[in-house]
């Protein structure tokens, strides 16, 4: 099954090229959006958040990722483009920097690692693209309900963790805090979800699934 964390074999071989270990503190920026990537980042431990800022005061948050030997910047390393997202540390983060030539050398020399890497990137892109298209084309109520359902079913390993604050969750759904609160209240009143200390949870999985499915029947 696809995982954000690349194959153990690839990580072990990349570590043979790693130099000094670095550390960023909580709230520090690991990568800036539109910044050229000179080295691949291998995050050994820590939690990071991905965001995209359009420059008008609004931004899209993708979610939180708990890293464990996690590669960041692999797409940019392959297409020689600047970083797509800003990556912010949500805890202390330990990482190594890998020269891009070593990463490319491993992929060229070992077809199995190259294929696995391609599958990993494709799975990550496909999942994120579908989520973003749903946000663009379907109502906010659908997207919040679908997100809650997927997390409850725990079948989608590509999902990034949700945030603990309403303001951040609103940005994750590319909406305002006011609109987010209103839609969540509507879903609660319908008896579909409930607010808990651990975030939104389904009250009735079958009812929530029927609500999500109803949008494809319109």
C-alpha cells in the first residue's frame, strides 16, 4: 500500500549520502513556497504542515504530516521547479539534506526503487488532486462530511492529519472561519457528525455515507 514514507531501502541508501543532521524549532519554516530546491530533505522525525498562499491574504492548508524518515521535495527534485508549498514545522523537526545528484543516481541505478518512487508520487498526487477538485466543484457541506467519513473509515493512507483549531480547519477547506462554523453546525443539527476533543466524528456512519452519496445523484 502507498505510504507517504518512502521505502526503507531507499531511505537507508539515501542516509549513506547524508551529511550533518539539522534541527528546526516549532513554527520555523522548513521550505518556502516558490523557493528553488537545491537539496532533497529527509525528515527523520517531527510534524510539519503544508500551505499554499495566493498572495491576497488567503491560503490553503493541506494538513499535518507526522514524519518518520519522510522525503520532502521529491517532485521538485524531479522536475527542477521551485517548491510548490511552504512547509512549516509544527514541532521540533530533525532532518538531513541529500544532494539531488545522489537521489537521481539511485533512481537510475535501481529500477525497482525508481518504480516504487513513481508509484508513491502518483498516488500522492492523485489523492490530493481529487480532494482539491471536490473542494472546487462540490459544496462545503459535502467536503467536510466526506473528510470526516474518510478519516473514520481510515482507509486512505494519503490523508494528512486535520488541525486542532477551527481557523486552520477552515483554511484546509479553502473557506472562511464563519462559513466553516456554519456548515459544521448544520451537519451537527442533522445528526450526522459531532464535535469532540479529537475533532469531528460521525454520529452514524451509514447516514453520513448516504449524505455524501446523495451529491452524486443530483
